[in-house]
C-alpha cells in the first residue's frame, strides 16, 4: 500500500477542487484514505476521518474559502492540507503528523504517545477551528446566557463550525417554593448523553434521559433570586436550536472519584429518521429528522483500547470502516455497533463535495 508523510505547507494557495484534481484516484475513491497511527493516535484518526466525511466542511476547505477568514494561519491550513490529502491525494494512506504537531503546540497532551479521549479531542478541534475562522456576527444574543464549553456565551461571532455544528439548549428553571421561572440558554457542539441501562437501550432512551425534568434538592439546590435563598428547583431542558449536524456523545466512561468503569451497553441507534422534534422548544419545532453520517467507536477498556470510525461516503453512499491506515467497505448492517461512542447525524443529505466558484 502506498503511503505519504505530509510535510508542512509552503503557502496558503491550495485552491483544490475535485474536478481539477490530477490525482490517480477516481472520484469513487476520493475521501477513502487511511491515516498513519503516530503512536496511540487512533482517537485522533477516528475523529479526523469523521470530520473529513462531512461534505459542507470538505467543500469549505477544499475551495480555499477558509483563507479569507483566517485569524490563525497554522491550524486551519494544516487541517485544509490534511483534507486535501484525504480527498485529492494519490496515496492510500497519509500521515496527520503536521496537524498533530500544530494542535500539540497549543495542547501538548495531544502530542504525547498516550491514549486520549476522542470526545475531548473533537471538542478541542472544533473550538480551535472556530477561533481561527470566526467572523463578527452583528446579531444580538438574547436572555441570560451561559455556555456549555469554556464559559463562552451565544456567539457574536460565526464560522463554518458554528454554522454546521452549533446548537442551543434552553433551561427552564423553576423554584419549587415560589414557582418563579427563569430561562437560561447554553450553546453546544456536542451533546453528552447519559446511558440509562447497563445492558441494552435505544438512543431515544438516552435522549429522553437527557431531556427529562430534573429536581435539584439538598446540596444541588439553586439560589432563587425571588426568594433570596437556595431552594429546591425543577430544571427542564429543551433544544432551542437544533444544529445542522448534531454530534451525540454516549457517556460510556463512568468516573466517580477513584471509581472508574466503562459501560458496554449495546445502544441501538437509527441510521435514518432520528426524530429530535419531541425535544425542540415548541416555538422552533420544525420536525427535524436526522440521518447518521459517521460514528466513532471505542473498543476495549477505560484506560486503554482502540478507536475506529465508520463514515458514509458522499460519493458512493456506501459505508466504510476507517481503522488507522486500513479502509474497508462495510455493509449497512455493520454500522450498528455496540462500541459506538460518538454519533454524527445530519439533517440534510450530503452531496458530492465540489469546489464552488
């Protein structure tokens, strides 16, 4: 199998397009490129393969649109070159070494040859790409805003990342003493879902558990601004804004103090017609139906194991398994996996990535 070590880019002018590629790969094989394991980097490879299978993100980077938005050259450029290697290169396998090095300069844990959490890496990459590509958005945010990550409120800045992946949760917080209700909003790119069973359950069971009303008592009481003291509180969560691509994190790693374990629950998730409408705030309900487009799997135990990815190919509409350097076609029936850890759903079917002029 041919392979390639990706070197650092010399310039930013990489206006690639799938139509103009002179590579040996025919269109049906574009995007089907393995990634070398640099030493326990299977978590990174699995996440990158999922991101590189999302057509709107592929088009954005292959067209060169990202260049006009740059705040920080290195991260977006390294990601764009890796995207180009995967979709337009002549090799069956390439190295993510440059991207890994750039990320590692900002977060050294990701350059160590130790296993890291794929969900944490995904959130970090999305956040870094957003910070690199963000533009000022003139719309005003409303309400009392807090954030799901890094205390960032509803963004006044927009990027391809927020356009595709960012949603908004709304919390109705009701004091059970005076019945005063306040609303708190929170942005997210990944929803972390509890797993309500140790044996088997459905993804809908996980969603219902996440969105069910919680009663906070004892040490979890919330300060009521009307009563002036901490009170028992009811908290109801709903989706105020559903993202175009929703990423669901299945909380398989249970850590409580020194007690740690991995939940091996077999979670059934649909490949098509995931219905989020029961959880969307009524005013914004548009009956969104989502289709699965990528999966990150984790095999093994809490302190070790191996990550792989399943991705639906935009060109052939077939599913493929990405296991570091190995890429193989799999039947639709194999996409349902008891090892699923991250699920990527899209509300729109992906078209074949092209350069838009």
